[in-house]
C-alpha cells in the first residue's frame, strides 16, 4: 500500500494528485484517496467521474498553457468547433482565436440558447452571431444554436460536424463556463449510448490537455480544457452569488422608463447610468432573480456605500470585503445598442443617448449592436 506522504499521480491523466484545491488538476477528496490507496488505483476526481459517471469536468489553463494549446490547434489539419455562451457572447469569445486557427474551418456553437426569450427568432440570432463573429475576425462556416442542458439541437451539431470534418480530427474549444463539458457529455451519450459507461481505456486521451472521443475512422473529436477568460464576472463571485447572477432558465426582459440622471443598480454587482437623452424605456436582460434598484445618479455613490451587501445584493456584506471596486465606462449611443456587463447580462438602449456602465474592476463593459 502506498503511503499518503508519497507523490502520487493519477493513472487516468497523469496529474500529480492533491487534496487541497478542487479547481486545480489532480484534485481528489482525502477520503477517496485513502480508499483508493488500498487498491493502488488512484484516480483524480475528474478522471473518476469520467470513468464511472460519463461526466467530463473542465480543467482551467494558464495563459502559457492556453497559447501552447492554440498553437497546436493551428498546426493541426482539423475542424474547429468553437463553443460560446450565447447569453454571455462577448465574455465567452476567445481573444485572438482567428489568428491561431490558420486555414482550419470553424463551426460556431451558440450554447445556452434556452436562456434567451422564445420570442426571439433563432434565424435572426444566428445572423447576429455570424456578423459579430466576423467583427472579431472569425468566419464560421455555420452557426448552430444549442442547449446542452436541455439536449436541444445536439443531433444537428453532430450532423454538421460529420458534414464539415471530411475525415479529419475535430477540436472543441471554448472558455470556462460556456457549458462545453455538458455539451461534450451529450455528444458522448449520443455516440456511445447512455448505458454504455465510458472508461479511460476506451477514451485513451483523458490527459489533462484533451479528451478524445473516437469517430471510428482513426480520427477523434478532441475536447480541450476550458480557457479562462479574465473579463468574466464569474471569476469574482462565490458559487452562492453566481447562482443569483447567472440565469438557469429563460430570462424575462424587464423594461424601465428612465429620465436622464437616473441609475439602475444590478444588485451590488454593477450599475447603469442614463446620463443624457429623451425619456425612454430601457430593456434589461438579466437573471430573473437579480434585484434591480432605481435611484438618482447624483446620489448613486452614497446609495451604494450605504446599501451594498444588504438592500443591494448580491454580493452579501461578507463577500463585499473581497469584491473589487466598481469601475466606470461611458458610451455615446448612435444606434440601438446593448450595454453589456460581461457574464451578467445587458441593457438595451436607443440611439441618441449617453450612458455609463459600472462593473467590478477587471470585468469588461462593452457597447455592441443590439442582439434583440
């Protein structure tokens, strides 16, 4: 029997086993590790779940790992499947991806489409995604909208992969929190049958930089680790707060009639100022449970100082101590646009206005052509 104080390595992925940080490679709970030592079959939690429960877990990459991975993809002859979170489109784009894919074709997957209002025409949404991707230098062959959580359009995605891969490998890439692992799980279920448990021997590429799903013709669908996008709101929130800020079901847009000089607080997470323009109804696309409070812009700073963590929540008073200060971004709006708080949602405003968005330092606030 191996002693606990010896260096141990996962027999599934080769990562050094550790019991401290569940978000880092090689994590396994101490109780599970002690049990595994009796059999000399030590798996990290990620590989254990893959082996026994068909669960693929994201592994985060450092910036250096990320660059090495993208360079490898650029050198391969493959189809690239780029998964984005349609609700957090701007926050889930991979910066500079177009420079790395080389001549490889790209299929863009807008996941979590079940979060957007059913009234939004999906064909219009696909066109919008394609045009926004073009602005980022990407020229996707097609845009397919999916909901991995609800198993929507996974069969269509697989049909498009078969159509465009033309006997090549397929790399699935995306930032963390886009639902890529859930999507891969759905693909695995469709390709192997739900009852057919995956083992690390059937899926030999369970190393930390890839999971390989064989097509049966000598080529694979290769799932790459989730890439950390530094500007996502999720990186600044606890799991508890994230549940209150990240939609889990279809969002219901809320309309607020605003005069200039009025402010909307999105909990204590962000702030929207209507600085100049005629009275108008702005439309907020945010989690249905997120509390929104209106106040005068001139009093907004003192209102935040007084009420953040209580009336304005999330985050809670305890969490605020570690929460970054809000930083201001001002925009002149010339066409109907969305003011986007990366990872939180957006507020749609009409042309001929001046607005400001405040978000935690490090979280992106951008103005884009209106999605809806």
